[in-house]
C-alpha cells in the first residue's frame, strides 16, 4: 500500500517523517519532491497506521527531512509540520 520512511514519537505527538535526498539541484531541492499527491498519500498511510495500531486519538505531525548531497558533507534539514494532513 505504500511506506512511511520514519514513524517516531516526540513527546505525546506521533510524527510521520518523509525523507528525501538529492544529488545536485537538477530536479529541485529534496523537500520540493514532497508534492501535494505525496502529502495525501502519506496522510492516508498515517491514518491506516493509527487505525491498525489501536490509537483512538493522538496528536500527529508530518515532517520532511531533506538531504542535499552536492559537494562535501551532506546538508540535512528538518522541516517540522511540513504540511497539514487536512490540507493535503
């Protein structure tokens, strides 16, 4: 059905994380690859995960981790609350 890269807890918040990496900028920045379609898909998978895990209610957050591997050491950026599942 799909995959969520990372599922973690930040205190009482369940965090669903999409990780995107790019070498160079030919196809844009890594975080730009999390399109509205991808956001909706992650939200659907998160809903399924919550239902199957038995959690009736929990706070959720959708983060994106961007890994830019251009020259030298990779540059990692974390975008907390990168998108709202209701708007996705």
